[in-house]
C-alpha cells in the first residue's frame, strides 16, 4: 500500500476542490439558460391570454351600428332590386314585341284583314300591339297620319319606361346624401362623446366613429350599382325601341292607302263634325243679327 505525504494530500484536496468549484460554476451558468429555455414557451401563452379576443360582427350588427340612416338606405336598396328586375324584363325586345304576336299580326296584314289585326292588337297587351293598334286607327287618313301616330306612340312607350329608369338615377344620387347625413350626425355624436367623457373611454368614441363609416359605406354601396344599372338599362331600352320601330315600320311599308282612304278601321269615336252654321246657316245668321 502506498502512503502519501501530507503535502501530497494537501495538493490532492486542493485539486479536488478546484474541480468541484469549476463544475459548480458551470452548473450555475448553465442552469439559468436552461431555465430560460424552459420558460420561453410560457411567455407567448401569457401574452395570448392578455391579448383581447377578436369580436366577429354579423350583418345585423353592422346595420345596428350604422344608426337611423340604415333604414332609408335599406328602403332604397329594396327599390333598387325591384326596379332593376322590373326594368330588365320591360326593356327586353322579346317582351316588347312577342314573337307570337308579331307573327299573328303579320299574317293578318298579308290577308288584308286590318280590322282583325286591330282587334287582335286591342285584345293583347304589349308595346308592339299598342303601337300597331294606334297606327291602324289612322290608315284612313293617309301615310303621314300613320307615321305621325306611330312615332307618337313609340315616344310614349319610350318615355314611360325611361321614367322608371330615371328612378335608378334618383337612388344613385340620394343614397350618398343619406349616408353623408349619417356621417354628419355620427361626427356630432363622436364630438359630443369626446367632450363629455374625453379620451378616457375610447369604446364610446369608436362606436360613434363606426356609425360614421358604416353610414357612408352603405350609401356608396347602393349608389354605385344604381348608376351602373341606370346606364345599362337606358342603353338596353334604346336598342329595344329601335327594334320595335323596325318591326312596326315593316308592317306599314307599301300600305295600300289609296284603297283605305277614309276607312275607319278602329273603334275610336270621332268628335269633329260639320260646323253647325253650315247645316243651319240662315238660323244662325238671324240669331246673330237678333
């Protein structure tokens, strides 16, 4: 067995102590690092818990936030949909001049049955039948009277539908103004809230500003399609009226007006008569002299 001297023992103890201190120092340095790495995932969780949750707004919530102006804007939106669907059908060429009605009237014209054509047009409701019926009632007065009656009735049909189309323009102009009114009232509410509670309660201020933005956006949301449909349907009407004029004009081309002179095809009552002084001129003259 080998014995160590006291000096050797002291050196061994010193070296062991140094090694222990080095290991302890390394552990002391690495421990906080491992502790931080283990605690890192917990930080976002705490942040996520502290962050406010996102609130989803429904359409009814948006309408409620928009304030009182959403009611007239809602009425305008319903009118926009109704007018668009109605005018889309009215401005269709097939709706103005149904194929079956055009074929029937053409067959009656070929047969020379103008009275039957008049009765058919009277019993059927369409712009084509209305224009043809009015033109047929003037065939006994010559081609100029027929042409004048034809264009007058075409202008009547055009103006009737154009009046409806103009309502789309009215909606397109009024809805932004209604939204602007909501903007003004919303700003008044926002400044009133700011003056009473200051900036300490941002929820009330944000609610008033939300009313401003929703009212403005809703007015523009209705106005833009209203103007688009206004121009589109106006052009569609012009095309349909041009086609109707061509179809009706083809019926009266080469019309035998010489054989129809003073003929009364229609059922309209004539109010003009021979002047009464022509029939009893002597009695009228004596009455005037007396």
